[in-house]
């Protein structure tokens, strides 16, 4: 049976969804903080959630101000170009000549290696690319570099078919902390669906020797409303989406209003997926959720053995979005003639990435499996 899915949306109606005028530029001295003891730049320390000097050990609390606990929700109808470009600190955008990645750095940071491909061909972008939309929220790093390295080492050592030489060449000490760009969407949804439910019954043959399960199908329809909160879509095209999804989910309830102090010592990738394109992708993700919800409602309403959704239409209203930075540790290693990339979730420590496969190890595993199967067959059948 053909399935159809339609979506429509309207903006407005969401609390605080309007877009404010860009904030006036803060003083650079407030953000590009230097150590009062030795003059070195202060960086954000994931373990203590404080600013720290790597040279003399000085630590400083991140100032709390009277801002809302959660990042502001912006109106869907306002293009991201109209939002604030004030990062609260002096930044510079750089471009990797090897892979084309564009990243935003604290002006004090020295970009020597691309966090995506490991290339040293880093150049500063032109003036036209320096005014980059500022994020509204951030999940600060909670996993330190050393912990991320340990989690990666355990992860790759657990890869049975990964060559030993590749495990040795993977360098967890080469991790770079990167804030990946994400769009996060909130909306109100209303879905109307049609489907069918089936109840199973057992039918016996006339001689009573055979049985068959028959499903009696009945048509049904219904509707429901669900709030959509924190539906995220990665706004980067420089990384394997499967690899990035491998370190999700993030605990979005821990997102806070963006402060430049969280960026100190880290890189922030600029977005390459536009907000409205990301919303199209978000609706594709939400379709699966809405279908599962409809199927669950059919099962609970009709107390059936099987449930199918044949069509569903979802309308969205009150759409709002946030531009949020989410933390990951990234690195790569070369094995043979190929570069393998891997990431560690900077909030939860979850690891994802690519690893080479040893044909010799795979062949050995197959031979061992065949040998075990042969021995079991021999034991079960009492020899030949």
C-alpha cells in the first residue's frame, strides 16, 4: 500500500521567538582574558568549568550574569543573516587549503593543524568571511583531553579486526577540541493519520494436523498533537554524518547561553548548512518519530497484535530555532594511503569513527568459526 506524507508549517506563536536587535559589541578586554600572573591566555578547563592558565596554573571563575538559563529561541521566518554576529570576543576565521573546512578561533589561538584532516595548510579567510553569525547557546566541554584520549584508546583496542599497527599509529594525544555547529528546533506539531490494525487468530486444518495464523485487518484513523523540543541537526558538511551521529545524543537540557569564555582554547566550526535547509532535514527525522507515535497509539487504542500507519500528515506551527555549539574532540590518523577520522563526544565521552580492517584477521575469524562449527557438528552427530 502506498504511503504519503505531507508537511506544512507556519511561524510565530512561540514564546520569545522574536529576533532582537544585535547586542552592542562588548569590550574585547572582557573576553580575550589573560592570566593576571604571567600574561598567558586563559583557556576553558572542562574538569573544573573554570578559566585556567596552562602555564602557571592560575584559575578564575566564569562570571555569572543575569541572562536566561536557556538559549533564546529565534523566529524561523528570520534568516540567520539577520541575527547577531557578536561572539563577545575577537575572533578570526581560517580556511584549510586541504579539505576546505572553515573554523572560528579566538584571536589568541594559533591554528596550526586542521582538526578535520590533520593538514597544516591553514590560512586566514578573507574579510568577507570574518563576520560569522554568533551562537545563541553552547554545551561546554565536560570531558577533558586526557579522558577523551583514554576513552578512544579503549575504543580502538576493542576493535577486533583493526590491525595492530593501525592501533599503534592512532594518536590520542593529537586530539583537538572543536565546537560543532548545530541547529536546534522547537515547534508545535499536529498529525493526522490513517492506518490499520490486525488481530491474529489460529486456524486449524480440517484434519486437525496443521495450524495457520491468520490476521484480521481493520481500518482506523486518528490525530494527535506533540511538542517538538531540541530537535538537532548538525550544520556541518565537513564530517561524516554517520560518524557524528555515532557520538549523539547530547544532553540538550544542559545547554546554556553562549559566553565567549567557553570558547577559550577551543575551535568553533562555522556552519555550512543553512537554517531552513536544516529544518527540512529535521522534518525528515521527525517523520519517523510521528509514525512511531501513530503506530503506538493504534496499538494502545485497539489492543491489537499488529499496527501499520499507511499515511500521515504533520503540520508544524510556532517554529523556533537556536544556533548552538556542541563539543567534540576530533583527530585522525593515517594508515596505508588513507586517513581515518574519529571523534569523542566532549560532553558524554562517547566515541565514533572509522578504523581499517585487517583482511588477515577477518580470514582468521572465519576459519575459527568454521572450525567451531565443524567440532559442534562432530560432537552432536557422535563422530563420522
